[in-house]
C-alpha cells in the first residue's frame, strides 16, 4: 500500500461519527489493528531498503575507487571508467556519490519508507488517543444539554 492510498483511507477512517459514538469506539480496535499491521510491514520494508542501500554504497565505493573487477562491473552493468578519463581528487568524490543515479534512487526509496513509517506512527498515535477524543465529545454534548 502506498502513501497516497494510506492517506486517503485515513481520511475516511479518521472520521468520528458523533451520532454513533458507541460504534466509533468499538471500531477503534479494528483501526488500530489495521494501521499497526501497515506500520509493522513498512518498518520491515524500510529496514530492507536501508540494508540494500548499505550494500550499494559499499559497491559504489569500490567502483569509484577502482577496486572492483571488470567482471563485477559487467555484472552490475556499469561503465568501466566512472570519471570519463578525468583525474578526480579524493575531496571531490562526494560530488560523484551525490550525483550517482543509483545512490539517488536508493536514497529516494529509503526516504519514502521513512515518510510512510512516520505517517503510520502518527496515525497509530492518533488512534491510541481516540478514546480521549470520544470522551471529550461526550462531555461536550452533556455540557450543551445543560448537564
């Protein structure tokens, strides 16, 4: 499930039916289960993406420092000379790492999963406090009715 879908579902799921607070209260456990499951799955996906990125960064370090064999380079489908014949100083290496398409895609994936996890953590926190919101609605209705 992607972020856009989760946000659309939460837009619907987050609504509290003030005319049926008992049903809303009962549904809280179902919502908690749903979003906790999504949170758990996406935490694992984030970890997987982070580990994959670490391997990629090691491989790119070997590649950019000319420590990778031609066979390994062929296996990855990379060019033999990442610098196109230029002599690059060690201090300039970060420019190549930062502009490397594979590293950028990996960073994009990790950032996406971090955003998913943070969003789901916020949703689960909101669900955890839902009973408080329902209680406040009940108190307000009692106040409005003079009691």
